[in-house]
C-alpha cells in the first residue's frame, strides 16, 4: 500500500471540502484512499447481513485470530473492508482532514473579525469600562 504524497493529500482534502459531502461519504472517501476495498453484496442473505451491521461506523471484527475493519452503508449497498495497516492510514487521513477543517474555520473567523475594524476593534472607543 503506497501512502499519498502531501500534494495529493491536499487535493483529496480540497475535493472533500468542496464537495460538501455528508460525514458518511467523507469517511467512505478517506477509507477508500487508505486502501479499504469495496464489496457490493449480491445475494439476499448478504444484503440482510449488511443491514444488521452498525451503519456508517468503522467496526473491528476478529475472525480466526485476524482483525478486519468494516464500514457498512446499507443506503448505498456497500461494505468497505480493511486491515490494521489500512485502518491506521485511515486514522491518519481523518486527523489530517480534521486539522485542515480547523485551519479553514480559523481563517474564516479571523476574516470575520477583521470586519470589525470600523467599530474600533477590541481597542476602539466602544470597548472598556462602562460599555455593557
């Protein structure tokens, strides 16, 4: 599994941010980028089993001493399956994505705060003792 380079990750995060996806689709995109494989259930038994799994959550499942990570999305009829290495990569991508969102939110707040300059800002005439 080859990890994405920083420029490619930036492009991935920008695409996620601009797409306005729900958090389930964001998780699915990050899981796929981390190397999880997509399985589409085809039999009625597989579809029924997919619906019994916790939805839009990554859950660990251990079988024969091996742990796999599953992400079920019954509304899109997909199951994503990954191993420990892929799950660790997903956690790193999710952390980087969260940090990018926080940076963008901070930049937006700072831009909004700069609009208060006409009121004198925090040091202007409307701030201080007696102004409540």
